């Protein structure tokens, strides 16, 4: 769990990037596609590591709405109608720090499964 707290969460006008700044000075720009395919929802993550799904055809997904969930997360509403994941501050901090590694592994998983970004 991170102690970093978001100071700004901003959906860019193109609805394809969510920018988050933290009180420790770190800042990350998350592509909507990245957030959709790594959603912390059970639909994507499953209920155990062997149930995790690799989603293809999400290149053009956009974020329609950012909805606060208490003081610890947001729910993102995507144009493909996915809205079941709670994106916690810890998720954003950890994913931001490891974005390149996470994205690289996602691309490898797509290729291994014969899927495309769409």
C-alpha cells in the first residue's frame, strides 16, 4: 500500500488519457487502453492469477466518466461499457511506476494468444 495521495486527477479532452499527480511529486499519464486492459475488475483479473484475461481490440477505447469511490479510488466508465473496476490510489501509483513493464508484458501476452490491439 502506498502513502502517496493524489492531488490532481484529470481526464484529457480527447478522453484517451487520464493524468494523475501525487503529493510526493510523481505524475503519470495513463492511456485509456492501458487502464482498460489492466482493469482491477474481476472481469479482467479473475479471482486468481490463472483466471486473468488478456483483452484485445481496446486500442480505441475512451474514458467516458471518472466517478469517485469514497476517499480511496475512482470508477472509470469506458466507451466499451466496462465500469466494474475500482481504481485505487495504490493501483495508480504502482501501475505508474511499472507502466513500461506492464505494457511490455501485455503486448507479449497479446502476441502469444494471437490477439491484436485492434
